[in-house]
C-alpha cells in the first residue's frame, strides 16, 4: 500500500516492525544494506534472534518449545475444543488427549485445574502454584 499510494498511505506498514536478526547490525540485520522502509525502533536490538537464541527464557525459546510440542504431542492439531469454567479474566479450554490451556488475563494470580504435567508455560507459576497475570500454560490432565 505504501508504494502504490506514493508513500501517502502506510497501510498496515504503519504498525509493523522489521524482524530484528542481529543486535549490533544496521537496522538489526533487516535488509541488504539499504535502510528498510519500515522503521526499526532504537531499542529493538534486545529482541534480535542472535540475542534471544542464547536465552532459554526468551520468546524465541517459548515459540520453539511450542512448535516442538505441536509436532510431538497428539491433540495439538485440528479438532474440537471445549470451553472450561474459569474465573473472571481467565480463559480456559480443553482439547483432545487431556490437553488444557489456561490464560490469565486478570490482575490476580489464578488457580489451575488438577493436572499431571505442565507442558508449556509463558512464565513461571507463583510460589503457590498459581498462574500469574499475563501468563498462559498448556497442561496434560
């Protein structure tokens, strides 16, 4: 849209950011030497792949773990889901093979249903085994 409009309409480019590959490279390694038309925020280097690859708690590590689960654990593919009762601000659903996802969007820690295995978490549980705010887990019940 940006190029078709002669630069007057950013289209969705106004809310996108180039993927940062290398923290110390110009434009974080996005592009081939020319400045990209999408702006790169000054502090975006800490999101670069080369930095996140070394951090076991990074978003890149979380995505890689999720992709591995999707390939190796039955129930993560297509199929029905069942909404589960949950507190205000908490989203919970079940999939086949005993899989349960719980997402805490509330301001307070949330209890989890009984489970056998915690398969994936976007952050650690609190000291009481509850799900902190802005955190999601996949469980096997």
